[in-house]
C-alpha cells in the first residue's frame, strides 16, 4: 500500500475546530500515556458520540508528525500502542485550552444575569420575581425583598 500522505513535508498548523479534537486533547493531557483505543472509548462514553477511528487516529498521527506526541507503551492494555505528550505538545495543548477558555468565558458572560439588587453575577441559581410588571433577576429572595422595599420607600 502507498503511504502517500506520509511523504508530504509541508508544515500545516493543526486545527482544533471541533469537539472531538478538543476532547481528544483534554484526554491526552489528563492521562499519559494514552491509547487511541481509550480515546475512542471515552469519546463515546463522555460525549455520547461514536467518532470515526480513522478520524481520531489521523489526528493523533498529525500531532505526532508535529512533534507534539511521542510513542509510548501502555503495558496494561491489549492494544498497547500509546502516545505521550512531548514538551512542545504540552505547550500546544495549553495554548489551545486558553483559546477555548476565552471563547467559553465570552459565551458564558453573554448569558450571565446580574442580581438587580446587589449586582452579584448569577450563574445557575436565579431567583426571578415580577415587580411592577417587570421580570427581574435576583440572587435570592432576600435581595428581592430588599429591592422591593427600596423602590416602595
Ligand atoms: Zn443579590
């Protein structure tokens, strides 16, 4: 069989543009050495999606080609071909993670509600009350009460 793609030497930046790739990096970062088999298993269990093994292995191959991964034996596995992050790979994943963090932060912030009384940021527990026909968000009912007594004063 011809291994045509092995021959091309061009440097291409690895893109991490979907959850499968991103989560693969998370797994590699959290468990090293790691096997492709384990990655596929976790992708299925954690994300509830069956990823194409070819897609995942190609991604691992390109990470290895860039020097981000190196081969490592995983002794307790039947499929013992494993991978380990190199120092460059460690930097690469850190970089990707911080980019994603910024993105997630922005996404969260656009959805954040603020307590109308004390101004605290509300992430998941929001107490809403309709006051003078307007639905307002509060951190708790005490803040809502304080707000009501304030506007009626
Ligand atoms: Zn409050």
